[in-house]
């Protein structure tokens, strides 16, 4: 049973990718990228989904956003089972959940002006056109700290941080209840990263947005997360309040993940360049 303020529930999510086929084209080898993942996000909450590269967290994000179809499990957004939706029915519900991608240089169509990039959800879902569309996009840009005069500029005219703000404005245009941010600040420099994180925190406070924040950066997790879900080899190995998971982790993989964070104040006795998985007992 969903909690009253729950905007996202993921249950038993699975995704298998075939990595090799035999001479007859039949699958002969596969990888379980996501293997029975459960998680939930409540209104106004930030849940961080963490793990090293290859843990399955970005695949989970794409399954949640229905950019990939799961092999099993359910994704429930605002009480609606998205895994049961197809075509027009799914498009009609997409405004409830929006996604911000990692690379602000690749996620924006270079041939479109900002007014069209940000305004597309408004045109599709609200039927806005002309001056009314321009006014709404200008307001969205100002909400993310960009002047309205940028309406008719192209993505290549902006810095990485500004492009990510445009991507966030586009996500907000649909007035979603939950935003999935997949490594949304990892391509940014330190100062710009801090500005974007502060922006996301303000949006959560002012608009009651919920965030599923996918990241490998535990410094970011400490700054923004209410709860943490830790993934390893496609499975959730630990979850709970951020203070507890980061301060007193119960799972060996979580402890190894935390130990892998650089700390110049003390020696950790680790060989340079080893991953958290390599630190686990065999």
C-alpha cells in the first residue's frame, strides 16, 4: 500500500541485457543490470541512488523514466502504474515525472532555440503558443537564474552550468511531481556544481518537488539527500536515512564505497585505483 505522500514507488524492477548470442542468434550470455530493485520517494524528498560505475543505478533511472522497458516489476508514479502504460497513455502521464541527464552538452538539441527547448512540454501538455509560450519560458528561465533575454539563443552559446539550468527549466515546464536526475552535476566544475545543487534544493523547498538523484559522488549525497539507496551489481544492498547509511553503514559494500572517498586527513591503507568492489572480502 502506497503512503499518502508517496510520488514514486519501484517494486521488483528487473532488466537483463544479452551480451552474447550463439550461431543461431539465441542468447548465450547475459547480465542482470537491475535485479529486483525496490525503492520509494515521497513528496518534497530527495532520495540518492548511489553505487560505483556498473552498479545498475543509471539503468534503474532509465527504467523509472520509461526510457527502457523493464523485464519485470512495476514503476508507480503518483498512483499510476507506468509499466502498464503504452503510447498515448504514457505520453499523457509523462508530465508527472521528468528527467535531467548527465551531459548538458548532449541533452539539448543544438538546432533549437531555448524558447523551443524549454517550451516543448508547454506546447505539448498545455497547448501554449506565441507570446503566451514566450512568457512562460521566460518565467522558467528566471526561476533557474537565467535572464529572459536568453529566449532566442542556442545551446552552444551557453556554458555547461547554464546548459544544465536550461535542462532543469525544461524539466520544470511540465510541472512534474518528481524529477529523476542522473549524474546531473558530475560534468560540472566545482563552483558550478554547488550553484546547481543549491538551485535544486531551492526548487525542492519552494515547489515541493521530489528528487531521485543518481550519483557516485558521496559528497553530493551528504549535501542533498534525505535517504540513500545503495546499489551493487544490480541489487539494492542497503537503504535508509542518509545520516545512518553514511554514518554507520551496515553492508560491507557500503563501507567499502565510503572508504573509497579520498580523505587527505588519514591513511586508509588502500591500494591506489582500486574500486569498492575490490575491497570486499572474497
